[in-house]
C-alpha cells in the first residue's frame, strides 16, 4: 500500500495548493479572471477533499497501527493528516454555504488567513510523511525553530501553541469585524 499512498497524496497536495493560490488571487483581485477562478473553487475543493480522504484511508493501510503509532513522527503524521483533512472540509463548507459573501469586506482576509493556515497544515503533514520515508526538507528546520523536533516531539510546544492562539484570536477578531461591517451596511 506504500506505493499507492505515495501516488495518492500528490492529488490533495496539488489540489489544495492550487486552491490556496485561487483563494489568494480572489482576495487580491475583483477582476474577471479572479471571479472566473473563484467559480471553480467549490469543485476544486470538493475534488481536493475526496482525494484527501482517499489518501488518508490508504495511509491507514500502509503500516500496521502499532507501527505508525509507536513513534512521535508517525503519530504526528496521522494527527496532522487528520487536522488537514478536517480543516479543508471546513473551508469547502464555508465557501459553499456562504457563497460569494466570503469575498465581501474583511471576510476576504479571513479566507486568506484560512487558506494560508490550511497550506501550513498540509505542508507539515507532507514533511512528516517525507521523514517517514527518509526524504527531508527545510520545513523541519523551521519546525525545530518553533520548538518542534520532528522525531521526538509529541505534544504541541509552547511557541506553537502561542502561534495557534494568536492566529485564532486574529481570525475571530476579523470575523467579528466583518459581521459588524456587514450589519452596518
Ligand atoms: C491527506 C492526508 C495525508 C497526506 C497528505 C500524507 C502525505 C504523505 C507523504 C507526502 C508521504 C511521503 C510519501 C513518499 O514520498 O513516498 C507519506 C508517507 C507515509 N504516510 Fe502519509 N499522508 C496522509 C495521511 C496518512 C495517514 C492517515 C497515515 C496513517 C495512518 C499515513 C501513513 C503514512 C506512512 C506509513 C508513510 C510512509 C510510507 C512508506 O513507508 O513508504 N499517511 N504521507
């Protein structure tokens, strides 16, 4: 199953990275091209989610659970993969349910923040997967600077917790600001 997992993970990685670029483009522009790209966003996020679920399901079959869960590296890969899939499912639901309202006022900056955060989760999931097969990237050096040693850390370190806290408060603040702005119109 390892070969199937290695092939399948390319789909969500490529589709969610493309979705990130599409969201950032739409955030930066109200032009015709940006609006055309936005019309493809829900299908793009839907295919991304379906392929992410497929990669996740096959990932569960690569190694026995006792093996993948016996090291911090393996457990963190599974944990981050779960966050990534759940996170992009929520982003799809947000764009689908809210429609084009997500690009109004301050809400577009919330979308930018969500897309960047989703890419970061995806990048860390892929980085940890790479370490499982002996392929290393500079992302793990950045994680180490944040107090996360990929081979030994199995908790969310203080600096990472602080960063998550700051981003959460900022996104909630942006959401409240956007709601007030909409109510004021
Ligand atoms: C969307 C979710 C996931 C993504 C994006 C992802 C990504 C990756 C990547 C990029 C690799 C390196 C592949 C290679 O270069 O050969 C990898 C390897 C691996 N992943 Fe995942 N993964 C995901 C979910 C999971 C899950 C849920 C599990 C297990 C419960 C898992 C278990 C593994 C294992 C065991 C390897 C090493 C495979 C080998 O020995 O060749 N992955 N993953």
